[in-house]
């Protein structure tokens, strides 16, 4: 079905996820990485079970799950991921979350501080198991200055690398855990292939230095992500033609036993794997002019796509109009009672009318899961999953208040 047919059948706002695009992105990224790399899918990008399942099943190499909540753990298990293969991350793991995660079989955690590691150890010890922990490292500096930086500054994420010589004896003696390696996440959405390769070289050089100088155990190394894909604008995800060859050379230089599996290596991705699979179909509900400016009011705003766009972070959205040529400029706004509900300012649009459908492309990642779903208590978008042009799933996230025990 085309956009018009889908919107007529299921209404708007409507998310459409194409599983063929998900599988294509998975195969493309695995092909860009050296053989035997693990690839974690970050469920924060899109926890829809059908989307996550497409990355787990099929011929060839499949993904593991990177999760940051017991809700994401439930989604991963529903999608067929094994709990013992999940990597549980995040700086604010609570005792209740840890008890549930370990009780359901999670055995690998990325820890962000000494106290975080102690909390994981205590929870594991209460269950009579030993959790494997990666130390998430926040380096003193970072390589590239582009994209969203995740290292090289004060942060709630990661253990400051300069503190590791002092902390390592304590970290490696915590009851209930075994430190097995390191986890890095340097940036999101790398500007280009050269920037991505430079980040990975920085990580590998630092890993080799920490192993030698502070005795970092190194059975497993997650070098992070940063793979680029457009968000809410037309375009294709990046292609990494040289990455595999250049990364293999860097691994030979800094971790010469990697080909023998020492350490086991991993990357992670969310946006790259699923971003291009999703579109949001929005209905035009009103068109108005104010002091010489045109506003196209849609039935979906920051309650349905990228809540951070209200802060200007994810602007501008650049919509598709099914082959209709732009003839004017207008601001695309949502239905919420706040001026922050703006998806695009002075966007090129065709002559639109009430009832038309506007398509926001490349929102398979950070769509519903990054939106202000509860604001104004509006209905959530319907989600339709397609494969081979056929609808395989129709669902809707429900936000509701339930009574709990007093």
C-alpha cells in the first residue's frame, strides 16, 4: 500500500516501519565491520518487538541487545533475544531494576562508576551469581570535535579515565562481579567515515594503554557506535566502504591478538539500524496565516515524533509529499497547546489542503520512544509494520493511569 492507502485504512498519525529496510541496514553494517564482531542493537532507538526481532532473526549474522531498563529487557525477550546475551547499560540502575534483570537472566552490565559496580555486585551476590562487567570509560579527551560528544568532558556517563589507576583495585575486588573489559561510546552520528575511523583509533589506543598501565582486564571490548543516518529529513544512511579494512589494520596495531578472539569485540548501533525503516504519516487538520506567515497544523507534533524537537535540537523536519513539488514555504506545527510544538520552520511545501497527508521520513529511530507521549493526553500514533509490501503487524502504545497498592 502507498502512503494514501495506509493513511486511509489506519488513520493518522501513523508510523510505518519497513522490516526489509531494517534487515538491509543490519547486513550493510555487518559487512562494514570485521568478521566476528558482535553488534548490539540499542533498543532505546525503537523498542517495537517486530523491529527488534528483525535484527535478531534471519540468515547470517544477527544482533545482540543493548538495553537500559527492564522495559527494554521485556521488549528484547519478547523479540527473541536471550537475556544472557543482553548488555545492560545506563548510569541510574536501581536496586529493583538490577534484581529483576539479574533474576531474568541478564549477566553482562556496563558500569559507570565504582558505586554503580558495587550495586550490580550486591544484586548479583544476592542471586548467587557473578555478573560480568564492562567499565564504561570517559576519557580525558576525545578525537573528533563534531557530532554529539559523549566523552572528554564532565559527565554522568562513564568512569573518568584518569581515576582508573586509583579505582582499579577496588573495581576488580567487588564481590558478585567480574570486570571483563571496557565499554566506550564516544559520539553519536559521526560526520563522515574519517571521523568515525579516528574515533575508533582513539578508543583502541586508549584501551591498549589502559590494559598496560592500569591492568584493565580485557576479555571483551565494546568500542561504541556513531554510525550515521539522517533523522526526519530525506536521505540515505552513510556507507562505510573503507571501515572494515582500516579497522582491521588498527586492531592489528593496538590489539594484535584480536584475530584469535582476545578480546571479543563489539560495536553498537540504534539509529543506523532502524532509522531509515520508519516514516510518520501526519494529517493536515488546519492551515492558517498569521502576519504574513503560513502555518500548516498537523495532527502529530512533538507528542509523536522527537520530543526534543521542542527544544530546537532535532529541527528541522523536512517532509515528503508523494511527488508533489514545493511551491511555497510554511511552518509545520503540531496540535499541542505550546509554541514549542514546531516540527519545521519555513519549510518548502506544495499547496496543501485539510485532509492531505504529510510524510516525515527516516524516523524509525527516536520516534515514539523519544516523544512527549503523555502531554495533553492525546491518542498515540498507530504503528504499522510491513514486510515485502504487506502489513504484518498493527499496534498502538497505550498511556494510562493505573491504581497501585497503597
